[in-house]
C-alpha cells in the first residue's frame, strides 16, 4: 500500500482522531492534529484516508473549542 503523502488528512484507526500527515519515514507517519496540539506517530497501516465530512467535523470541533476559550 502506498503511504499517504505529506499534507493528506487521515484517521488514526486506534484512536479515531483526524490528523494531517507531516512526514513519513519507513512506514511510520508523523501526524499533526487539525488546528493545533501535540503531534503523534502512527504506523501507516493504522490509518486510513479521512473523508470530507471527517475533515470538516475535526476543523469545526477545533474552532468551537477555541471560541469557548478551551484552547489557547
């Protein structure tokens, strides 16, 4: 299976989180959350491409949390 390209949005199958691929080396992907937050690493076999609805849901959740003052 071809690894996702940097910048692609994926769903982490172990946590359900949506992230953006920052880089990938040897099958290990460095993911960053939509908006902001701590990056995490996942094997490329543990992610799948995010749908448009999943990307929008993650972005909306971030914007809403920021507007409520839950994020810096």
